[in-house]
C-alpha cells in the first residue's frame, strides 16, 4: 500500500500550500511548533540516513541562512508574523556545524518571525565532535533548553566502520560541560544494527551511557539501504549483525535501561520515570508528530529548510530535499514544497488510530474500527501472542513491543537524523 506522507505522493501545488497556510492564519492562537533543518556536516558518516551536504564553506552556509530567512518570511507573511510557538527543534545534518555568528544569526531569524515565550521548549541536535565549551554556552544562551548528542556507539571497531570516531572521554567531557552549563535536558542517541556490534561490546556502550546519566536515550534502528544512500556501500555487509542478532541488541538495550530505572516510551525512547512523555504514555495521551514524541495531539508543525516535513491541519507536506533545488525555489519566490497530501477523513482517522497504538501501546475498540486491512494484520499478530484483541480494544503484549517497528514502521531509516525524518506506513 502507499504510505501516508511518503515520497510517492504527488507534489503540492503552490495554490494548495497557500490554501493550507490561509487555513492556519485563521487560527492565530493555535498550538504551533517549528522545525528547522540544517543540511550541513563536516564529514558524512557512513551509516547516515540524513539529507545533508558536506561542506567547509562559510559562504555556502551563509547562503543557506539567506534562503531560510526568505522562506520563513514567505510563510509568516501568509500566516502572520511573530506568532508564539510552543516548540522549536533544530535538526540536521549537524546544526552545530554552524559557527557561533551563524548560530546567533539563525536564532535572530527565528525570533524576527516567531515569538519564543518562557513556556516555549527549544531543542537542538549536536555532534559532540563539533561541540566546544564556548559553543555550548552560546547555544544555551540563545535559549535552547534541550540538547541531543549523537553517540551511536562507543566501541572503537564500530566507530571506525561507520566513519565516526569519538572517544568516551570526549563524549563524557562534552556531556558534563553541557550539564554544568545548565541545559534542562540532555539526550543521547544510540544506533543498533551497526557493523561489528556484538552483545558484549554493545553492553559496554550501554553501561557507559548509563554512567553519564542522560535524561533521555533514543535507540534507533540502522537500515542498510545503499541503493538510496550510496555512501553506505562503504559498509561491509559481512560485518552487519543478522536480523536476530540485531533484535537481541535492542532487547539488551531495553533490559539495561529499564533495569536502571528508565521507562520505555513508544518505539525506541527511554526516559526517566518523572518525564512528561512517560506520564503521557501511562495516561494514554502520548502522540507523535514530525518532531518526535509529544504530549500534544493538536500541535501543528511548520518546517523550514530542505527536507523539512510539516503537519498542518489535514495536510502532510515535505520540502525539496536537495539543497540547491530548495534554495533556487526559495530565491525565486516559490514555496519549496516537493510533495504533500491532504488526508481525507478516513485517512485521518486511520492514521490517528495507528499513531495511538504506536505511542500508547493500546487502542480503544471505538478507534480500532477506523483501521482498514491493518486490523487483519493485527489479528494475525494476535495468533502469535504479540497483541491482545478484546471487546475493549487492542493492546500490545510485552513481546509485541519488540515488533512495533513492523506493526507501524516510521523509524526504519532514521539513523541519528532529525526528528522530521519519518514516514507513517504499515507493512503490506
């Protein structure tokens, strides 16, 4: 089946996007979030699934910021300037690839078009290899409360195989510096399924991460797809764990973090017990949008930069992923939309049902009726003891949580990319 919000959707016309923005303008006090994609890296990691460009040119980054300012101006001219936003997320790529003046300018662009309130939550993704004390102090001073560091794995053999060498001492120094500076939440990202990962080696990484005491840990699945990402040809498939071995690695992560007091949220996130996301999951009101997990199901997401994915009302919309194409269209005064889809009522209800199951691990019977052929698939999973189906609805069993990726897969190709890199689909 075709996916909702996948690259197979037809391109949105300028008129269609204007119509979506005009609808948003009519709700000026809406629950609004902003995602910004920074499409630059110093080097390309071999496992990467992000839309990014390797550059050392300050001019190229400045030109991107010029275009970003134009794109933001075009959108806010339509929906209203200086609207308050509840959530800001800067992802990539490597956002901290920008130097300090460029990071300051990025925030100036945001604040000239939107209003960050004391209640706004601003988060940013960073590569610890690019983080200095001065840069982290600046990022915190610019108003970012949450920071996420890509660790992936701390084993030297794994790091060499994926082209991302960073010592435990360096990661620890960056983490403790961020903690001392005063970030409200420090998150670490891991990836399982990488070459040379073994149960013993991955366990060492998990223990080392636990010793740091992060507020959240994301454990993403690596998907080897060199046909779409040619740089992955450099990874020798002979050294990748088998599917069974890969699942065992994730099982080890679940056991390690839950035994240490973390709570498993959704697909692949581990949080402390007092985290608002865990509280929402227990209450059955956890949600997921283009920024990741959230406690707000009605939040609308604007996205800027190449490959940014927006969720506005009944529309899913994605920008051009190619930096040059995105920049050219913006500089020509066009919205850089590559594709989009407006969901009809059936699509919307079905999508909400699958998201609810993915986030809250259960689905009331009233919502289960909104599923189409997915219900048949879930019935087959019930025969395997992975889900329970009753008059009250559908519930994942503890064993069923491990095949959640297959039930409603939106993370298979994410790597350590920004939170907008996701699709919503059910396997055929």
